[in-house]
C-alpha cells in the first residue's frame, strides 16, 4: 500500500510530468478519495500484463507509467542478454484504443534511448500479428499496446518473449521486479523520435510482415474445395477494432466472396460508439450484425474484440432462431472439426486448454486419441506448452488450443490467441456444414448427444477500488481456509488450490502436488461432477466464478446450471 498523498505530491511537483498533466492533477487537490484511487497502489503485471483505466497517477494508464514499465523491461532485457537485445531489438504493435499511438511511440523511444532497436508498426495491427512478428523478425521481445476487450476507459501493455508468447516465469517475475526497481521518473531514459530514427534505433515496419503473416494464416486451411464457398454469406464486424483489414483480406483470398461487414462498426474507433463495451462475449454487440444478416440472408455473424485476438459468433438455426455459442462451445466445435478433418495429425497430437474450460474436452480428446493438457488461465501458458513440445520437454505435437474466454489458436505461426485464423476456419467450417445440409447449431447438439450434455457459466462480480480489492482478498481467504464439506447440497470430493499447488481428494483423504505455476485460484469438484472455480481477475477489479455441470438432457443441464449459479451466489453472499 502506497502513501497516496505523498505519491500525489511527487507527481504534482515532478519536472518529468508535463505541465498540462500537473494542472489536471492540481484540479483534484481537494478530492482525497480520487487521489487515493489514483495513487494508493501502482499498476502491476497480471495475466495480461499491465492494464488499467487511463488517467494521471500511478494506478492509471498513462505515458509516464508506460515509460516506467518500458525502462524496467529494458533494464531486464539488458541484464539477461545485453548483446542479444541490442542486436535483435523489440517489435511493438498497438490497437485502436485511445492513447495507443502515444503509448506505443513512448515505448519505442524509451527502448531506443537504452540502445535497443524498436520495430514499430506503421499503424494499428492485431495482437496475433505482433506475436507472429516477434519470431518472423527474430526480435528478443515484443510489446503490444492494447486493453483487449476491456471497457472503453481502459488501455494496457502486454509483453512477449522471443518465442512470440506472453512472458512466463522466470521472465515474468524478472520484468515485474525490473519495473518495481525503477523508483523515480528521473531514471527513465528517453530520446526524441528524430534522434531514434537517425541512430537507426526506430524502424517502421508494416506491409512485408502483413504479407508473411497472411500466408502463414492461409496455410492452416483444412477443407479448401467447398463447392458453395464463394456464395456462402458471412456477416462480420471488427467492433471498431483492428480486425477489419486482415479478416476481409484473408476471407477474400480464401475464396469467400459474399462477406458483409457491418458498416457502422467497420472503421477503428477507440470510443466504440455503437457498443461501448466491445466484447464479443456479450450478445449485445451482435445487434447490428444480426440486423445485417437478416437483411442479406446470412446465418452467421462473427465479431472480433478490438485487438482481434478473440472471436465470438451468433448463429441462426433451421427454425430461424439466433443463438450465441459461448467460448467453450466454439472451442469444442473447432476441436471436433479439426480432429475430424485435418490431415496428418501426429500420433502424439495434443490439445491444450485451461483449468476453467469445460470438462467435456477430455471426452472429445479421448474419442479422437489425442492428448489433453490443461494450463492456468492465460494464453501465455498455452504458448509456453507449445514451446515445451518444440523443445522436447513435453511429448506432444500442438494441434489446437483455446481458452473459454473466446480465445483460440489454430497453427503455431502465432503463440497467442488469433481471431484472424479462427475467423477463417470458422467460415470454412460453417460453409462446409451448409454444403452437406447441416449447420453449427445442429452439429453442436450432435456433439452433446455423443459426449454428454455439459453446460458452463460464469459469474463476474466487479469490486472497484481499494475496498473492492480487500473484499476479493477476503472472499478467497475464507474459501481457502474455511472450505465447507458440501456445496449446493453435494459433497466436495476434490479441492484444487493452485496457490498452494495442491489437489486434495476429500474421499480418499490424499493430497498430491499440482505441476502448474502458483496462481490465486480455487477449484471445487462436487460428487455429481459439478465444477466450481473461483478466480480473481489479473487484469480487472473483479472476481470470477466458473461453473461446469453435466446432466442427461439439454433441458436438465440448463436447469442445473441456473440452479447451481443462484445457489452459489447465495452461499458467497453469506460468507
């Protein structure tokens, strides 16, 4: 906990803060609550890096915190291998959000001031292309300025290592410590854009990488000779983000000639005027897309988040009803399609997902004879597994990976979620199913009939500010230290504590070590196979509860999920 008034005074009088920003800080001088919110703590790296509400202060996203983070990152890179990073450099991308251009340029200029070449994209690009660019350019690291699907007031900063994946241990802690060790804004090195370019330390990149990325994505096509492909009608929306150019291009080059983009959501705009909250997990963002689909006669709408690493869909069934498959369901559909039709899957083929994704994955993997690995939440852990396969640390060949939070990766050209390649494969899958007289809703029901009726849900409770953070801490402490014998009228048979790295079998009274990194996550498995997982968000002021249930029919599983979520909410409120 910081002495927030002291931190406020430092910024108010710092020569390293621009005059207009000091004036803005002076305007809140009598508002102690606002000062506390901005200065009581410092933004820290979570599962998605640095992310927060834009504004002045150490608990806000601004160019000063970007500079501080970058100086700490530069210090760590130089400490690990100064020769390598000064030779290879760092590649930087940014999305459509307010402040992203300024933040990315500040990142580049701090790196350049430290003698580290900065490869900066000429204009906004998707997160998966940044991941691809790290390995294509052979840089030591990468940075993307984005807040992904967070609300409009947010921005963020994600850091990648030379394998193209977000940083994991030991580098994650090393970077965090590097940033913490920058105690004063005066320690930050910064040069002008003109000097950085003249010294060859700021290099602008763009089209060549776009072309190479596009070719890598197109190699992941599975069925290319679909007879109705050119006429298959697709409605697409980038939700004002970075997806428009690459998605329109890849679909066109793959032969989809009847693609309709929602015009009012087509151009980049960090205010997200038609949706506010540009999250494809929210059915509300599909309203305009469905209107266009009904007008054009399309039965699918696809939406990306602002940095185009996530994808959500709306689909219409034969009765004309629209539905919104969740992240688990889209992941299951993709998994089944890939495992059914992809040629030459190795004998040690592997699918990777997370501990909060549907238990149905295990049944699908078993039926197709592939290995199933689970990681902590955060796609960086899936990227880490890909590297372990390639390095021979684990026996496996990557086939597919996904998170329940609408993030998927087909292929290893990127090491993060990639909504561009996913949009391409989903378009292919939907067109193929239509060509054989079926559709996505029908295929999903077939999967449930084959593997069992599973249903998942999430409750996310936002608790903002200092008080909220304390509430979340207390909830996790109570669940961990006073775990009940029963939940929802069922015995708890297994407790997985990812912070303590233990799995406790309550029936056999045994405990085993979990081979996963530490994380403040608790998972309870009930006697009837229900899964309940509690996880504070690493990037937002909220706690998430994940539910997974199984029953004998569609109607029963839906009732069971609703009942479980209501009863657990009542239980938590009584803690």
